[in-house]
C-alpha cells in the first residue's frame, strides 16, 4: 500500500440548525481545504461525502459549485462514524493506487433522525425510552459504582472540553463553563446534566488526501503534509457481558496503533467520541492512555489538558465543538492536522507529533486513524 | 404467574436471544432459530433514571438467568432503593413488562 498524506483541511463552523442549505456549508469547507492545500478543484480525482441525516444523492448537488469535472463521487453513511468512514474510503482509494488526490467532506444538517433498530424489525421492551443518553448513562452509573467515583468527575470532563471549545473558532459552543455551571445546567438522565451531552447541529469539514506522487506532480508543500499512518475500522461482535463500546474501541485502537507501529504512550493528541462525558473516561482506558479505573484520577491531574501528557479533545470534542454527525470525524482529522502542523493557535498542544482520531457509531461500528508529522 | 419473555434459541450453537433474532444467529450465522420462552428473572447490571421525562422513569440492564442481557423499565419509576447486582424479576403492568427488585434484595 502507498503512503497517504493530509495536504489540506477546511471547516465550516459548527452551529445550531439554520436555514442555510447543506451545499453552502460543504462548499465553504471544500474551498477552504483547497486553499489550504494550494490546489485547484480540477486536481481532485474522487470525492467521498460523509453524511447521515441528509437525503440520498447530495454529493453532486454540492460539488458542482466547484465546477463539474465528472469525477467519481459517493455518499458514505456510517452513523456517527460517517465522516471517519469517508476519510477511510479516501485513504483506501489512494493507498490502493487508484487515485492520487481525493477529498473527503463531512456535511450534515439534522433533517432526519431515523431509528435503525425499528427498521431492522427489532421490538424490545423499551423502544425509544432508551435513547442515546440512556445508553451512556447506563454505562456511566456502572462505571461510577465499580470505581467508587462521584458523578462530579464526569462534569470535569465537560469543563475541560467546553474550555477547549472556547478557544476554537469553529466550535458550536464557545463559552467556557465552570464546574457549577455544568452541574446546574439542567436535568437529563442521571448522572448527566445538559452540558455533559453533545449538541447535534450543522456544519461541514473537508480534508484533501494525496499520495507522494500527487504531492510531487502538483508541487504541494511537503512540510505541511501530515501522514495517515494507520486506518482501522471494526464492528461489534456477538453480544457478551462486557461493555461492547469499550471492547470495540479497544480492538479498533489496538489495530490502528499496531498498523502505525506505535504504543499508546507515543500519542500526543487524541480526538475521541465523547457524545456524553462518560465516554471520554471509558475510551482513554480502552485506548491504553490510562490504566483500567485510572481515567478519573488522570483527568483530575490534568493529564488530558492541552499541555498535559496527551491532549484529549483539544478541539472541544463532541460536547464543545459539537456533533453534527457527518462532519464530526472529518473535523477530528482537521484538528489533529492543525495540531501536528503547529497551527492550532490558542489551543496548540506543545510538541504534538502523533495523533489518533476515534469515532464510534450506533450499530455498532468504530473507526480510528493515526496521523503523524513525518515530513522533514 | 411468573412473567416470561418470547425470545429464540439457535438450533446449531444453542445461543439464546431476546429480542428474538429470527433471521439468523449473531454468534454462529446459522439460519435456523427456534422460539424460546425465557423466565423474566435475572441480575440488575446497571440502571439510569431519566429526569427529562415527567414523571421520571428508570431503565435497567438485566442479565437474564437464561443468558441474554435485556433492557427494561424498572419499578419504582424514580429508581429509589435499586441496587447494582440485585436480583430482579419481571412484573406485568398494563401492556408492558417491567422489572422490580425481589423482596429480600431491597435496600
């Protein structure tokens, strides 16, 4: 397989759902990514669009505004991991030698929130009563019970991520929050309060990936290229007693790190799926960044702060930056690329050279990418 | 009368499911599953109370003695007195099956 590099990144700020058509969001992000790469649209040879809440057939209606070039394009749906999967498709395309320059653009608006279990003919005892906040609250309560922790530690995850988002001009939530504000933000599902859950709004994120041949032929700036040294994707195994979210993340992250030849301790920056605060504690353990049961203590020690041992969700994460679904996984790659280039401004993690992006999606699926600054 | 749940069992590997999988076994891929009536009794793995709702309700995750882990509403709806790892059993209320802690397992 060939090496694959991120050569351009672009974002449309995440925000509450508005009347702006998705086309405007996506075109904005792609134009920014092209400008960042120093590329013309005519150099892009294929396009993957990550989206879960928009109708079918959205790709060409968006990309035509850049000039119709007749390239292959497809919409990639994989629940919350739609954007990550679009990045992976672009990576596969280049790694496999099919193209040299490919765009992955995540774009979404909350137009429909379908219920896949219902469509699959599954009738359980709880139906819609067990919505996503309930699923993660069930995990949270067991985790707090097993480790003898106070629910306040979950609010500390939100304080960190809202604080990071306050320094991110593309974040949906720009206000720093105190512990009291998070704890008093209104009831949701115990132990979560409202500011411990991600907002689902709209936005767009785009990355342009290129092979070495593409970089050379087009004369792109190799010094700003960041290399994707691993791409891994898995799905849930037959149900076991063990928490499947954790098991799936552990297996996918291990596969990604092995592919990159790294250990968890090598990571400087991690963007992970924390739609709800508990997920950050569960996944830093599953990724091997904390010993089992030690995530809360590490968090309180500042290990996951910008400037800490490994910056976790420096973008603000799903809770602070927002979770518009399709863009989210692509936006993680934009953030890690900015961090590894040393271009993350106010939220720059010093010395960031290796990062990991992680998303899970209902179903359940998991996608992880490792990015490294390898250029001289 | 004891409450039961209508699940199914794989005729090849014996795995038991609720809700019924019907179209093929998740564990081994065999197509043939047979109906299995499961006792609504097991252990409470975890629970969460939904405060957004008025009145609040509580969802639990229960490891059935028959094997599957199921989610169900718990009694009382506000979750008062529930304990992790307690024995719970099914209770039929109106149309639904809820679960409640067994008497000698109440706090």
